[in-house]
C-alpha cells in the first residue's frame, strides 16, 4: 500500500511512502517493546507484533525509515562520543532531504544479492544492525564485518 502525501516544505512532488517487511539473515523480525525497536523470533499469535518499515526515498540510494505509519522515524544520534539509534516522533513524509537537521533520519540503502544493508548518512561507517541474540535492541555498529552483529537484512515490499 503506497501512501502519497505532498512533500514539505516545497510541496512540488509527491512523497511515496511504502511499507516493507524487514528481517535479518538469521530470520529475526523487528517489533516494538517498551518503545524500543528490537529484533527477535516471533511465532504464532506474536507474529502480529511485527513492525513494517515505512520507507520514503530521498535520493537514488538514500531513504528515510520509519514505523507506525511513518509517525516514528529511525534516527542516528550523536551524544558525546556515543552514536546510537533512536526512534523520534516525526512524520516521515514531512522530512526534507535538503535540511541538514534531517540528515540523521537518512540511511544509504545498499543491495548485495538478496540482502540489503543500511548505512547512516549522518554518521558514515555506522550501519543498522541486530545482535546475534534474540529480543535485543536494533542498533548501529561501525564494525559491520564482525560476527557479533548482523548488518544484512532481507527487505521486501509489503
């Protein structure tokens, strides 16, 4: 289901928000627990907890990522020396690729065969990742090749 709304502030072209299913190469899906995005194995009635990822393309490879109908957006935030992933209450369709303050919401999508990785545009070298253990927070890593984090995802339009 594509949802079209006018991009702001220019309103020149429609933004198309599309919903995607995302799961890591170990089959963990994303869900919300205590207002935190986590990845785990959902089975039976719990499969309804799966969060779809709302995507608005901003450049050929760059995208804004959100959940809950694009009302909560994934952001790469620097706090001192620490870089972390957080959910922020903003409308994904009202973000503008031209505003520097919105760069924290942008991710560079890289497809490699059947899998996709997402690198933060605001923090180059930092990738969206899951832990090897189930039911741990979705986060960012700057060591994507290390085996302790999963940075490859299956990403399928819903």
